[in-house]
């Protein structure tokens, strides 16, 4: 949990008594609370089950705080800023005889205060206060156990940073999914980026450490994909319906489309939830966690090796695109899309060790191809769904297939437009 900046604590003795779980997010840390009890509430235990790798949770430290609270209020009584003067003592669970004590000043902003007033910072500095080197009270008493791995070259650093970024996103997605949120897209993309790294740069990695992780990431991405596809189709077809004149929407088209897709989405979400508590999934997370401190590097990785393999990924994407544009087969276009993704992700990874302008150009190029082929794929999937739904609606009372046929024609037209746009990009137009 500490490796992912998750803090779970049981707090008692003031107006904030209870269980508190602090979760990092891009906008700041979010706090999830539960009533004070002797046992950890099930709802909080479930949220952190993935981060804890399915293992029992144990106490790591006890912190005692004696707080003097000062509040600055506006003329309307609204809180501007709160200054908490804390005398703290703490012991780690594995070192109960070692007491650590310190004084700490915390400044918390009011709901409409954007920054700490400069005069307050000046007064604190004049009184001898200095910015703490610790992120929290817990980090003050516990040593850093999950620091970054030692890397010996810029190329290794680039690969390590890219891989750990994806791992962190997968763990963040795990917490979000367990909270009932829908970070499906970001989590799925992270699994794809990590899997792409294993495939493109696999010869630079320790195969014994990687093992079957490529297949396990594929399995997890497929579970996420079943849900993501429903999200995409529901939004896409809803937009397509809104674009039609009302008089051309005959029958309960929107209701049937949404109900049909929800009937697929909800069971897929349940399957995902069950899988996320399985030994298979937790083993995957345990391996990814290990890679943060022990990356699967077999030998020293050099810049030219990254550039060479990224170049091969780009060449493969170009060849697959040429083939797909010649035979116009959906399977070939889908393979070209996957190859374009790998070329893009490879360019992202080695950007820090290559000429930035060239890497940026490659990222932009393959991202555009990926997007256009993605649009093509979504149109094909939508048209197949509409054909099946139209055949069912055509035999139901008070329904017919007219509107589905219009939507089908629009999707086929969109697919052809996307294919032509890809051809233009490939031709350098």
C-alpha cells in the first residue's frame, strides 16, 4: 500500500474519529471514511485488497498527536485557513521500543482559499519553521521501503519510468474499480502499453522474470475490453441517433440499443469484479509490484537498442498498413491498428533518449493512424451490432428495422471514410 501512496488509519480521540483511507488522485488525495470500530470495515478492506495483494493487513505504526488548532475566519465566518500545531510521538510496529517525537505545523486551506497567505508563510519562517522533508506523519516514522530501483543508463531509466508509470496506473485503476468508479479506459490502455513494452523490447528483458505476464496482461485487458466496448458503443450509437431527424427515429430504438448493450455490460462488470479477487489476478499484481523495485532487466540496456527496436516496431506497422490497404480485409486493418499502437508506445518509451522532435513526430504519426483505424473498427463493430439488432426488432410488435438500417448505412459510410483517411495518411497527403 505504501508503494502506491495509500494510507489506511484508525483514528480516535477527536471530531474526526473513525477509519480513514487516503487515496492519491491527480487533483489531490481523496479521503474515504467509515465509522470507528475495532475491526476494519469490509468496504475499506475490499478497496485496498488489490494494493495489499490479497494479503492480511497488519498495523505498521502508531501515531499520537497533541494538537493546538488555530482557525482564521473571514468576516462572514467562513474558514480562510487552519493552522494546526502538533506535538507528535510515534512507534513502528516492528520497533515498539523506539519512540520518534517531533513538532509539526500543518496548514490547511479553507474551501475558497486557493493558496497559503504569504504573510502566514513569512511569520512561520520568522518563528524558525522550515518545510518538512517528510510527506506525512507516517513517512516520518517509517523508512522508505519502496524507493525507485537503481538503473545504470538513460535508456534503462527511460524504460523503468515508462513501465512503472503503467504499473502505477494499473494499481490506481484497481482501487478505482473497487470503489465503483469506471477507470476502464485508462487501466486498459496502461495494460496495453505495458504489454507492448514486453513485446517490442522483450529481448532486452529477463524472460525468466517476465514468465507468462504477457498472457496475463492480455487476459486482464480482455476483461476490461468487454466493458469498454459497451461504453464506446452506447455513446457512439446514442450520438448517431441524436444526429437523425426525429421523424426518422421509428419505435423505441434508443431504449432497445441501450438495454441490449447494458445486458452485456453488467455481466461483464460482474465477471471483472470476480476476477479481481482471484489468485490469478493477485499474482499478476504481485509480479508488477516486484518490478517497481526489481525491474526485469537481463543486462544493461543501451540507447541504440531502444532506438533499433522502436524502429522495427515502426517498420512492422508500416508493412501491416500497406497490406491492409491493399486487401481491405477487416482482420488486416485491425492488425495494422495494433501494430500502429505498438509503434506509438515504443516511440513514447524511447523519447527521452532520442531526438525529441523525431520521437514526437513518430508518436503523432502513429497516434493518428491508430485513431483512424480505431474509428474504422468502431464503425464495423457498430454496423454488425445494428444488423443483429435490426433483425430482432423487425419481428417485434411496434418495432421495425428502418432506423437501424439508417444507422447501419451511416456506420458503413463512416468506416469507408476512415479507411480513405488512413490511406491518405499512409500516402503522406
